[in-house]
């Protein structure tokens, strides 16, 4: 998972069952944070749910732009390119 914060910081937490190894079984993504995720290398499947508050509406949905995100978070350029749709 890639989290890109409004303050320009980023992190890559792992959702999984190995809590002693640093995985998270659940995670709260702060407001204004860009989020992207995929199945880890070697993984066969994943079950992922996302609950939003206030509720999601398409009127306020904003699709991430790879070029804009890469300009703001250059250290994550490769991962942004892998997670963003063209």
C-alpha cells in the first residue's frame, strides 16, 4: 500500500497477518491522503475493503494524475507509475 500525505510525506505500510513482522490487519487513512494498493509480490489473492466517512460520492471523487503525483512525491515515482491508470 502507498500512502501520499498532504504534507509531502509518504509511507508504504503492509496489510497482512504478520503483526509481529510489522504488518497491519487494518489501517486508517487520514483525510486528504492519496492511497494506492496491490497484492504483494508472490501473493495469490487479497480481500480489501474501504469504508469512508463521510460517505463516498462521485461528485467529490478525484482520480490521481500520475504526472502531478510524481512531481509532488518524486521519491515514489516508480510506485506511483505502477499504481496509476494511464
